[in-house]
C-alpha cells in the first residue's frame, strides 16, 4: 500500500485499469473472431442484479442485519453454540448432524441466501437458545420472519439459475434465454403480503429488466438455443428474434455447403407423435418448462428453409436431462450436426476458469513453491478428472 501511495495510484485508477483490461479482451475477441463473439458472464450478471436489488431495499436489509448480528453472536459465543447444539440433540438429531448458522460473504449474494435459509430452518432452536444466554441480540418478530420467508422464496429461483449458469461439464449458453424467460415468469407470478418483500420484488424486476431485456437479440445465444434440442424456439418471447436465429442457421448451412438436401433423404429422423412427459418437481426451476413441453403443439415453418431445418424444428422437444452434445453426435440430422456441435460448446459464464485458478492455488502453495511447471500441469489436470475415471 505504501508503494501504491508513493506512485500516486488511487483505488479509482486501479478500477479503471481493470475495466480497461476487460474492454481490451473484448476488443481482441472481436478483432480475432468477429463481432458478437464475446459473451458476458451471466453468473456474475445475476450476482450483480440481486446485489443491486438488495442494496436498494433498505427496509429488507435492516431485517437481514438483525439475522447477521444473531449469526455473529453464535459464532463468537461458545456457550450459545453449545446450547444450540444441545437443543438439536434433544430434538432428535444425532451427534455429528447438528447444524450451525452460516455467515454471509459480502462478495457473493448467494451466501446471504444460504444464511437466511439456515436461519429460518433453525429459527425455533435459535430463539430458545437466545432466551437462555445473557447479552444476546433481540429475536426478529413474527412479521420480520414472514418478510424473510417471502424474501427467500423470491431469491430461490436466482440461486438455482446461478447454479445452472455456473456449470462447466454441461452445455450452458443455450440455457440463458430459457432461464431468463423462466425467471421473468416467476417474478411476475410472485405475490408478497409484506411491504418490505414487495419493495424487494419491485427492485428485482427493475434490475432484471435493465440487464436482460435484450438477451434474445444476442445472436450467439439465440442460435445456441435454437440448436439445443431441449429448447429450440419455445422460450423466445420475441418471434422475430427466433426467426432471425433460424435464418442465420439457414444461411450458415448454405454458406459452408455442409449438406446436400433431398426431400426423401433417409438420414433425417422423422418426428413421432409422443411427447416426453413432464417431470414436475416441487420448487423446481424447470417445472414450467416441463409442463410447456408436454403441452406443445407443432407450429408452421417457413417453406423457404432447408428441409432438415424444417423437420428439426417441427420434431419433438427432447427430454431436458439429455446431453445436446450426445444428441448431435448420434443424430440422424447429419446436415445440422456439425453446426449443432459447434454451438454446443459455448459456456455462459467465466466460473469454470475461476474454479481452475482456485484449484491451481490449492496445489501450488507456499509449501510446494519448488513444484515444476510440468508436474504442476499434470496435478491440475488430475484434480479435474471425475472419480469414475480414476480406475481406468
């Protein structure tokens, strides 16, 4: 810090340098691969969305601060922690399964979600423990508990969507448009009975619209969604955006000359009349999607499109649990498979790369500072291999 002060570098200048570096990366991608090839991290975008909404909801934040003070008290008081554990043991929990309160990490909003979830789960034993300890913070009122429950209910879809965006071993870019449509529908269907929760809901809607109103217009996301057999066009709110993506696929196939169309081509799989049954799970993020797929009917396709595109779009939506990569590798739509595999590899977030840095930091520690680069690369690779492949 003294060196930074000596050089006259302020915090604002550091932030400016970081922002300028990010813009240079985007420019490098655009110059190398063309425009509209750089995607933002949608996991971080959701993180910023919820963080901005929470910071704008002062009344809800005041109630959350009460929970934070209670969590801090239990983490600093051995006596209170022992009472909380004994109350759980008396309630039927076994030794080793007793739960502890979780503390929030300011840099991740979902840590606040987990803190509130655990607090509401242990609210009865926490209230009893606070009554038995002197100098304990005040217990939230019944009204405040109701506000917290409604807040957790509206934050739950954002947490589930963040997990979907943060995956690294499954296709994620094609999920952006469907998940945004699902989140939008869930936000509009939420009903709040407390003014604090309603204000938080309004802030979430404002931030959501500000950050995701034009997501369907991003060509890379739209084409990835169309070429995902689990979604295709069913989650597009703008028909023109879906039509533009299909037109792009049509022109791309004609430009690359990867297919030789024939109306009687036997390599195109015909659609069946049966549709996958919905797999509705309680509090699932995808319950509306599964229900929509089960009730979907075939739609008309522009006759100017190539036959393989028409049959692909008119065929049944595949089950949500399948892998699009496996689908295109084994598909009878040979003409579309190359294009489908090309867009199936796009990720929606930078979380996998950040996990790689975290994993590398756990390997290259101060105690292993003389680790050779070749061995370090091998250890980093082995740490990423699934357990099922260890005995190959």
